[in-house]
C-alpha cells in the first residue's frame, strides 16, 4: 500500500482493518475468485489508481510509526510488566 499498489487478498479481519478500500477481498481458499479479482484490477487502470491512492493515504494517516508508536509502546510496556506465566 505504501507504494500505491492495490491489493487482492483473502477476506481476513486483519487484512480488512489494514487495507480497507485499498483491497479487493475474496473468500479464503477460493483461488478462482482470487484470479478473477486480479484480472479485474488488470483490466481497470482507473480502479487501480483509486485503490492505490487509498492505500497510500491509509499508510500516511494510520500506519506510519508516528501514528502507531503510542499503541505499540504501551503494548510492550504491558508485556514487560506482566508476571511470568512459567510455572
């Protein structure tokens, strides 16, 4: 997404969260649907451009370090403070 390329992906929760409208989603394991989605993108330069722009914008506004660092540092802090579960 950071370089403006649209995505075809299996429909997974994390992928939808990350890519949003920068991706075309197909049911997991459906290779023919995946191939069809790729052909759809290849045949539609305008759609590729729009989806690529959406991806770049998502990276810039949501996924760069400046936007993620507080959450990641908090997660590391919680993990490091958590008592050991070895037992």
